[in-house]
C-alpha cells in the first residue's frame, strides 16, 4: 500500500468526470480555475488544479469586451486548442459561447463535437436550466460530457441587466433548485452555480448526486472556481466580493514594464554582458 499522501498522489492521477463524482462522494473539494493560453494552463496543471475551464470570460479578461456575449465559436476553439496542449492531468472543459447551442439541438451537437474533436476539450459547459435539458441530453447521448451553469449566467446579462446576486427571491430560488435537478437528470456530470446565496447553493449541492462547483456561492458547494486573472490581481476593472486575490500580479507587471522602459530610455539596457 502506498504511503504517499493523497494530496500528492492525486496530483498525478488524470481527472475524469467519474473521478469528480468520486471526489464529491468522499467530500474532497474540487479546485477549478480558468485558462485561455498554453502557459497558464500548464502552470495550473502542475499546481494540481482539478478542472480547467476555458471560459468565454476570455471575452472580458483577454479580449477587453464588456461582456461575454461577443465571443465567437472560432475564438473559443482557438483558446481551447492552446489550453489543451498544456494539460496532462486536469479535466479541460470548454465554454460553449453565446448562440452556439441556443438555436437548436442539432447545431449545439455539431458545435460541441467541434470543441472535443478540433480543440481537444474533454467536456463542454452550457448556461441555462430546464429549457436546455433536451440539448444536454442530445450532446450527452453521443458521449460528450456536459457541465451545466446556473444562477448568474453571464451570457444572459442583457436579460438580467445587472451582475448582482441571483435567486434572492423565493420564486427564482425554486427555479434554480428545479433546474439543478433537471440538469442532473438530463445527464450533466457537474454544475457551476454562480453568485447565489450560500444557503441556496449548499441546498443544491446536497440535492443532486453530481458535483456542484461554486463561484460567489459560499463554502457549501463541492468545489470552487474563480477566473484566474481575477485571483491573480491582473483584471482590475472591478473586484467582486467573492474574489480572493492570491497575488497582485498586475502591479508587479506594471512595475517591471516601467523599469524596462526607464532602462531602455537611459541606455542602461542592454549591458555589455547582455550583448554579443
């Protein structure tokens, strides 16, 4: 029997949809973060992150858009391709962008297939509840794992009109509960639940046998996810209450760029030792 600590040995085992469910059953929290490029994905994988989401949040933190709505299928395929190349252990999940799955189930299936076949992801994520369950079933039936997304769904920002907490009223909270059960029944292997009251998220996590990964949804979920640029202090347009900044890399990078600029202007770089 191996004497290697579980926290260490788990870093070398490939994460699958099955192992995520086993983590929920054992009560082992799932650590998830986003990535949009090869180098970040490689570092996240080395750090032991369980799930790497190639999010359509790339529209905001990479492309400079105000919302995720403008992100295209081709852009997501590109980001998924480069992230997949940097990952060996983590489960790579690709976000299906706005209007890539809402038109009909056939188009959704084709686009999900492209994410797996062309971009190398191992699962796809769709926003929505009961209204997309038929599409979820269709995708799952051909062997493509689907992660759901409830609560604050950024692709619906123009419908909501705000990024404020969702499901604070009993009617919407009940809808989230029903949606979670429906998605689990439709075959989703996991759910992201975003920016809802902690008690509701905890109830949802207990009500379904699939992992529920929270973002701004309290500690009662089966795992947590953040946007990597947020937790590194790189994306500074706003600082949501639920984001813990583990570094301030934006300030560090700005300082490095300013030092380089000063050295070039003062002809201090390159030095003789840095020249041929």
